C-alpha cells in the first residue's frame, strides 16, 4: 500500500511522516493558486501549554 512513497525497506515513523508530507505538498501544488502548505508539527503555545498541529494548511480565496 505504501509503494508510492518510495520508502526504504526498513523505515521508521519519521521516514513515513516526511514522505507523506512531501507527497501532500506536491498534491497541493497541483490544486493551483490559493492553497498553501505552511508546515508540519506547527507549535502552538496557549498559556503555559505547548500543542502541535500535525499539518497546517492555508486556503485563500482568490
């Protein structure tokens, strides 16, 4: 199922994460103007607590 990600035979979670994010970025670029991938693991601090957004996207209506 994961052949499209071109992962090595012994991959770890970080390899999987990086490959998925790269493929998502490529997909969003094909959608055209207005779609943006900001980052993965975006740190959001609320008070004294740190939270992480897995994938942060932005969509701007043109």
